[in-house]
C-alpha cells in the first residue's frame, strides 16, 4: 500500500498543497513551524479520522475558513482509490470515495492504513492511561474498521449514563430519589455493557496479537540494553478479578467469538450494578473500558516512573513498530510516517529505525535539516517553506 497523491486545502497552515508521491522514502525538509507535520497529520487523519496532536477537528481548519479538504489517491496492489474528506466547522464532516456521493466519514476507514511515530509518542510511556487507551483503540480501528462504530456506541452510552448519574445522584442526596431516573439508568447500563463488552474483547484480542511484535521490536531497538530487561504489555481491566480467565491471553477468545463477548457483557453488567451506589455518589462511571490501563513494563518494573529516557524512547518506538508489523502481517503494509524523530534518537536507535524504514513499501519522513535523515533513506525530497512545498530535482 502506498499514497500516490496528496492534496490539502485550508488544512491547518496550508491554503493549498499538492504532492505527487512514490513508493519508497519521501523526505519533507524544512525549518520548524513551516507545516511539515501538518501534511503527515492530514495523511493520518485520512486513515484514522483523528489527529495525533489535538482531540477535536476545529484546529485542523485553517483560521478564517469554514472547512478543510484532504484528498488522496491510495494504491493497494493493483487497485487505486481516491479518497476525500471534508472537515466542516459547525456541521457534520463528509467523505467521498472515487468521487461518489458524499457519505459519513467512517466509510473511508480501512482504505488507507498508517503508522505514525512522532515526538509526542513519549506520552505513550510517560503519560496518563488515556494515552495508551487511545493508542489501542486507534490501532483496533485500523485493524478492524467496524470498531469505530463500537467506540462511538460506547462513548455515547457513557456520556448518557454519566449525565444521568449526576442528575439522579443530586436528587438522591437531597432526599428526592427519582424512580424513573433509576429505571432509565438500567437501560444505559445495558447499552454500556453491550458496547463495552465488544470494545473490551477487541482490545484483549489486540493485545494478544500485538505483544509478540512489540516485544521483538523493543529487543531490536534497545539492543544489548534489553538483555535481562525485556518489555511486556499487561492489560489492567477495571473488572479486576471478575475478568473471565483466558481473556487477553494468546490462546484466549477471539474478538468475534459471540459466546465470549456475551460472557464479558454479563460480567460488565454485573459490575456496573455493584458500582451503582458509588457511581451515583461520584456522578461518574467507575467501571468499564474507559477506566482500563495498558501497563507497559521493562523487566519487573512498570515503565511509567521507572524507565530511563532512552528506555522510554525505545518502548514508544517498539509500540509503533509492533503496530506496523501487526498490520503488515494481517492486511498488507501500511504507510510508515516518521515525524521529526531521528533528531531525538541516539545513533544506535537511529540506525535500527532506519533499517526498518528502509524496508517499508512507503515511508514519509519529516526533518528540519537533511543531516537528520540517515543516508540509507534516500529517495524523493521536498523542500517545505512558508506556504510552499516543492520537489527537488
């Protein structure tokens, strides 16, 4: 899989940019603040419908404009598809495939798959659990686009349940318990348990598939430093000991195993019932996938708070490379994107990352200066200046 053409209009700092791309390495070189990362962000948005830098779409639209356009031609084997996303301010976004009728953005998921490694990825190791949950869910959707709907259903049920908890909790504390609100809470418990069970099953299945790739990548990136201090990934569910035995293990149940999902649904529904009094008191849902944690470990210790700066970089890179290898093994090579990361790595890690990148069908790289890019990643080069991008001859 590779991107043959990328065009953006009123996206971030770009009024217009048009790039003809080829397989192999493409390097975007320019001073910081000139829009290199914005172009990779546009590519990533086509693949995930999200940004690795912001949580909402509003900052993606150029200031003073009411919409942004991202358009690309994606080649996968002998098939080429044109994908267009229209990001709108104040109204629903729209998508087109092969210049067809506008449809929902989720219709483009799965056409382009990407893996992006950026300086922000240190937060995967050092940041809050929400960073690691987001990593899992974005990879889950790239691996199986149907999970975009599962996530949307779960988020909606969680918002509704939390709003109801706040209302019912206040009335209960004032001595005016509302039977209707409590019965409505039963409805949202059921919906949260249904979507939550599917999301949890998908995550656990993903962890089982991702772990060997990420562990191998860490050993390769860290080199001799990994001897006796191997990496590991452990999923900590808010269900605790109530999580059925076997889930999350390599030999565990698959995400599409309906009896397994039904078992998780029953366990989650029971946990929500037992947590109801606490939830009403706090006004939030204390049980569910939104409270889970992906614990990253190096040796016997959790990486967060114990890993050195170099180990944290190695582990963050291993997660991305593990995701890349997983997607490549299951559905063909994704586009690899490296956003100004070579300047952050020491010589050994730069060399190991360059070895992987050189074998990718397509890798998009940004750098402030030419010297930041390893020599083996020669290929097409673009110069990025204020509002302009030009290909070197």
